[in-house]
C-alpha cells in the first residue's frame, strides 16, 4: 500500500550561492565562477560559469 522508497526528484538541481558581488563593488575584467554567484554589483566584462560544472547566476538589479 505505501512504499518506503523515496522517488527521485527531477528538475533543476539547486546550486549553492557561494560567491557574492556586493552592490558597491565594480569589477573590470572577465569573471569565472563555480557553484553559484549572486551579483548585486557591476561587472564590465564576461561572466561565465566554470566549464563542466553546474552553475547558477543570480543577477539583482536596483
């Protein structure tokens, strides 16, 4: 009647936000990150996730 095994969840795996660029930070140049990045500040350049890894970019605008 009831199964004790848990079904595997499907969908997007949630990455850990391990890096923060604060609102008052300005960066000129390319940026590569792993895991997750929350970007409140400004980056002038390319922002990319590390190749071969699942990454998450959260961009907050003011």
